C-alpha cells in the first residue's frame, strides 16, 4: 500500500465514517472540524453521532493504532495530508437548491493556506453538490485564493459517497462501485490509490459526471420508493398484498428487490434534499422533470396515509395516539425529514394527544417534536392509548403481539411499515390497517 496521508474536512457522518474507514485500511488520517467539542470527542474515541460500529472503529484507529487524529487546525491538516476530502454539509435553500456557503468559505480558507505551502495536494469534494460545482465553484476559488493552478500545482476530484446511515461502515468497506470524477488523470490516480484494496469497479469520469451520478442514484432510489408506495395505495383498494407484488417485481434482475419496501415515505438528510435539488436544477435548465415532481408529490402525501387509515377507524379528536418509532428509519437517531414529524403534527392539529417511543431517537426527537410526550418504552407509550401507529420499523416492534397491545385502552392499530403480524392481531380482536394491504 502506497503511503498516502489523508485529510478530511468536516466530521459529520460522511466525513467521520470516511476518515475512520480509511484509517482502518492503514492510512494516516487527520480530521478537521470547527466544533471543539466534536474534535475532543473524536480524539477520545467517542463518536459524536450514533452509527453502527463507529465506536469500535474509533477505539481501534484512534486509541490502539493511532492512525486517526482530529484537530481544529486547518494548516496542520493540510501540511499532514496528500489527499484532502471536503465533507461539509450542503443544506437545502428555500427553493430546493443547495446552499454552498460552508463549502465556499472553507475552500477560500484552504486556498489561502495553500498559497504559502509546498508540495502537490489533491482536493476531493465528497459532499453532494450540484453538477458543475467542483469545476465552476471549487476550482476557481482554490485558484483565486492560492494563486496556484489546478492540474499543475494541485489536483482536484469529486468522489461521491453512497453510504446509508446505520450501514455506513459496511457500505464503505464493500461498495458496489467507486466513482471518481477528476479534472485530469493525475488527480484521478491520486484518489484511486486510496481504493486499490477495494474489490469493485472504480469508474473514472468528469467531476460533473460524478456529481450527477450521485444525484441520479439517490433520485432513482427515491423514485423506486414513491413508485412502490403508489402501487401499495392501489393494492390496498384491491386487497392485494404489496409485499408479494414487490417480491415478484424484484425477482426480475433488471428491477432488483431493493428499495421496494412500501411504507410511510422516504425521509432523512439525503433523499428529500437531493431529489428537490435535482428537480430545482431541471427547472433552472428549462428541462423540468415530471418524474421527480411526481416522486416528491407522492412522498409528501404518503405519511398522511397513516392518518387517513386511522380516521377510517375512529375520530381522532381528544384521543390518545401512540407512535412507535420516530427516527426517519431504524438504526439511527436521525430525525431529519422524518415522516413521524408530519404524522405527529397532523395528529396534534386534529386534537389528539400524542405519546411516542423511539428506541434511540428520543433526544433528537424531543428537539423537533417538543409538544408530544416521549416515552422510554413501547409499553409506556401504549399504555391507555386509543390507537397506535407504527411509524419506523425498528426490529423490536416485529415481536409485538396482541399481548403487548392489550395494555391499550382502544383496539386500533395502523401498521405503517408492515412489520406486525396482523392476522394474529385481528384474531385477538384488534382493528388493524396496514399500508399496502387491506386486511379483511
Ligand atoms: C441514502 C442512500 O441510500 C445512500 O446511498 C446515500 O449515500 C445517502 O442517502 C446519502 O446521500 O448520503 P440514507 O439517507 O442513509 O441513504 O437512507 P436509506 O437507507 O437510503 O433510506 C432513505 C429513506 O427511504 C428512509 O426514510 C427509508 O425508510 C426509506 N425507504 C428505503 C423506504 O421507504 N423503502 C425502502 O425500500 C427503502
């Protein structure tokens, strides 16, 4: 393995997982962040975010093998790195486009440091950015503030991430592909050196091509979800089980069974933001995407299906409704764009009392949903509830049966994620409605 030193700017889940995973391969990694608390935590091998396996990984690469350090010092990071990943947030602006403020100001600072530094370094954009950003925004800023020339004095590439929260470390270790968009062959080869031990195709493309691949991938996956959710809504009317339909669809290798789980819609920090950004871009280019518009529209309505199903069973006003699961998906404490937010707020506006339980997201959820009660167990949330909605498919909810729901005052159960054994529940006197199925 060639000795390449890596710098990572931004220790969000992408930056930190990337840094720690490269350190795990044996590379020396320095992570830069502006938040002192995070830097201190990382240096003590304490993960500042919840991510499966990250604790063990940090213990190994920070404490035992001493391959990863975190710092607040930009100059030190640059001096000790050959390849520098930029993994800063790109939040949504009000019109759906992305906000490049963090990236631009960081690149300016990097350029200023580079001005008085020797040696060829390669900068790599890891953040999800609109096609053209690396070439038209990052490159000119780096050149302007460093006084140096891209392709001669420094390299530049775009290397999107395809990590799923909760599975990020295993996704990093076993990617389906690595995409490296580079301004020239030298930049490509500098980044490729880091991935030589990976057993997958490494695609070389332009920086704009790599940026587009990331948006197209997330938008396609989101399209699969909205598609199956729409099929699920039709299945409900016909008494067909959407899981059987998805299974049959997925047997076709051209379709694949993945991302065909019907539910209450997609959330998280990526799909909603990325689909909106690509849609906004298509409009700007006068090529307005009809598919992406439909994907977003379906996803906006999908959480409301849970409420509609519940209203088919009872009047919500004044009732106590339990929500099981709040995080946007299981195995994370992330509440960004979680369907639970829409559902809880709608229930509140209809006059319900909402009591929720999430195995991990309680603290993050309290910040975004301060007006509901947050319980410490499913049992506590279910006690005396008139109805329950399963919102996130945490594994522990799979095992819930009529015995657990007997603690409720009412008998109404909405399974928004298709995890419960509805036959067992109906046999024991419960009224059950399931997304994508209409139990008799
Ligand atoms: C997503 C992509 O899957 C990653 O490849 C990408 O790197 C990442 O965004 C990103 O851009 O950083 P993530 O947001 O962590 O990853 O979550 P997913 O596991 O993809 O789930 C997204 C949403 O879709 C969740 O709300 C989930 O519940 C929902 N979903 C997923 C479904 O409703 N049905 C499915 O079949 C699959």
